[in-house]
């Protein structure tokens, strides 16, 4: 997890400092928000109304020379630092989050007075209260201090001057550790907020008059990546971290040097699953003895995926959804982790392989940030990247991953 955070720091500073040119406006945002944290598990501690706020620094790109800003209708990007009091100081605590963000107008592209904005951020958080078997048993939302953080909101502009915009927003805030330690039900908050954006002066309007409108474009690409992930198996069996080895290849296209779409295949090997298959576990011996004949294959996962993302200069943000063709050991994972009581005791009851299990076994999701060596606005023939992603079964975290990839543009 710590290596992943180093990458996210690099992403953060690159996003703030590396996306500017002389037609941008500096931007400083102050936000106050309030809302509630949903129940993470049965018996979750009582919560009061939560309060918090954030400070953000960044740039408003306007319709400048960056193609991605033009095609997004004038975007903002930067770095946000937030604080949340989660409604119970003793058992749930507070969260401090640092995340790069981007903000784009929706339904009003090209209008100078943009009213509706979509804001999204992805980074990490520090939470000062976590699960403890002795002192905080019913807080099964968080079991590590350092966690992934994701936030999205929809805001409406109430009032504006040349250098200040006042907005109100509704949003969602999520914290979890990416399945690096259990329990990890995650913290989910639903918020309303008031924000003030303060803008510095620029020569943006003068520069826009001399800047030609980008031409619509499209190119195809192929890409391969290899990744190293970390996850844990179960608090009922072993809560130690072991690697997940990943590989993927894809074909896709980029529209207007901004919007990326891809289709591909992936393969993962779970060291946790492999070691458990080769152990003397009673459940495997009685119901899944055939796994031992090919432990490597039965500890593997492969499937097909489709993805969409944004290219923002050196930075990319993407979301992928996939279909797991082969993930046999997830049956054992589900039976143990969705069961009740102490595993292999007379009080333990295995989970049920119901319809919800079938959906989670089948659907893969993956989201994260990518740092490209060569600025994508240069439309390079070859490029390499480093990325940090959270992989999930449907929406529940599976493992955290760092990847190294290569992209080749097809003429």
C-alpha cells in the first residue's frame, strides 16, 4: 500500500503543476460540507451528522491549447485536501484525504456562464480509528489507517463574479483499503456542500482569440501491461498480505486525443488462493479436492474487459468493467468470508452460493490513475506508463495494484 501511495503523490503533483500553460487561471477552492455515513455492517456504531471541509488548489484550463480541455468544454484540475468528522469521534473517528481531482461542465459546453459541474477525485486518506477485536469490534468498515479515497459530486453554480464562483453540491465519499487487510466493508458518506472558487487573473481571453480550434481526430492503439497487486484472504483464516500477479492486453481507439475506449483480456494469479489450495484445509479437502490437481490454474482468474477513460496530458483516468470467464476459487472465498462464526468450529456456517454470489463472481471492475512518460497531447507513436488501480468484484475491493504498461499508436 505504501508504494501505491508514493505513485499517487507523483500523480497529485503532476496533475497540479504539469497540466498548465500560459492560458490557464490559478484556482483556489474552499468547501464546507455535511452529511451522514451509512451503516457498514450489522451493529455498526451510532453516528451523528458528520461535518467537514476541503481546501483545493489547481487550475482552470478554459478553452486553451490543451485539446482535452477544449473537448471537455473548459475543465479544472488540481489537488484537494479534505477533513471529515465521521460522526463518532470515539469509534469511527475522522478522515484526512489527499487526492488529485478534475472538474468538467456538463450540459453547457461552450457557454461562458457554466452552471452544472461534475467533480471527481481519487487518492488516499488517513483515518484515525479502525477495527480492533478488543476495543472497536463493531467498526468493520476500516482496518487500516491508510486507505484509498474516492469522491464524486454534482454542483450547481449559484452566483459568480469575474474572480469568484459560489456553488452548492451533492456528493459521495468512499474510503477503503483495497482488500489489503480485513475486515474492509468501507466507509460511505453522502454529503451536501457549499463551495467558493477563487480565480487568479490571466490573459486567457486574449490567448483564446489566437488559438485555433482543435480538429476532430481519431487513432487506434494496442496496449499491454503487467501489474503487481496486494490482497488478503480472510480474517477467519489468515489476514496476511500476499501478491497478485496481473497481465492484460487491449486494443482501442482515442477520440480527439482525449476520450479513450478499449477492449481486451486479462489474467491474474492469486498467491493467497494458491497457498490455500495446497494447504491441509478441511473445506478444500472435502468439497474442492480436485483443485489440488491443478493448483496454479485454479488459483488463476482470466476474462474480457471494456474500458473508458480520459487522457489529460501526462495523466490518465480510467474505469474498466469485465467479465470473469474463469475464477473457480472465488467459490471458496465466498463460502468462508460470507459465513458466520469462527471458521471450522461447530459454530461456523458457510455462506450461500446465491444469485448475488453469481453476480460478484462474474463482474470485474477496475478504476485508477495513470502517469504517462510522454505527454499524450504529442500523440506519440510509443509511450509507457505507470498506474495505480483498485480492482474489485463488482463493487467490492479485491486487490490494490501497481502496473507498468506500454502503448503503441497504430497509423
